[in-house]
């Protein structure tokens, strides 16, 4: 049986609601009561649950797995923000919003204003170009002087 992709929601809606509640810091008993899950221990043992929980916690709390894409993090953060706002958890919503602001501040490609800047020429390259320009100027002066003779 293929393993569940932790970037996608769990097939069971109750289990997905449970993992979301757990990723927001609720304990197992509290999260199970909130979503109406009878036997949370069975769910907690599943690898798909553990992988999904770990992924949600990483995307919410900081250290990011390099395999995750930036777009995925933004989408997950926006979903978490929407859930927090829907449940009137303003403090959590504010945390998600500030994390989104950090992502947009750090990554210009998310803002859509990516302009490829040319790297400044190195000092050696500038010196080489200045020498070439000076040499061309000397050649033109010599050529002009020879033409006038």
C-alpha cells in the first residue's frame, strides 16, 4: 500500500481536523474532544498521521524541510490563517499573518517583483575594462596623430 503524501490532507475528514488541532498545540485528549474523535490513540499510531503532523508543525513553527516548496508553505500558512480567523483565534491568526509577512519580505519571487539584478563587476574585471578603455583611447590618439602627419 503506498504511503500517504503528508502535503495533502488525510482521507478521513475527522482525522484531518484532529491533526490540524494537534498542529496548533492542543493535546491529544483536547483535540479529540474538539473534533469528536473517539479513539485518538489509533490515529496517533498511524504513520500518515505522524508525517502530516510533523509537516504541519514544521511549516508553522520555523525549521523548514528543504524538500518543501515555498509555495506550499504559503498555501499552508494561508489555510492556517483562515482556520484561525474562522474559529476566532485572533492571537494564532496574528502569528500566521506575521509568518506570512516574513515569507513575503524574504522572497521577492512571492511578491512578483523579481527583477534580475546584474551582479556588480569585480574589482579585477573593472580594472581590466578600464585598461582596455585606456588602451583604445591611446590607439585612437595614435591613429589620429598618424593620420594628421
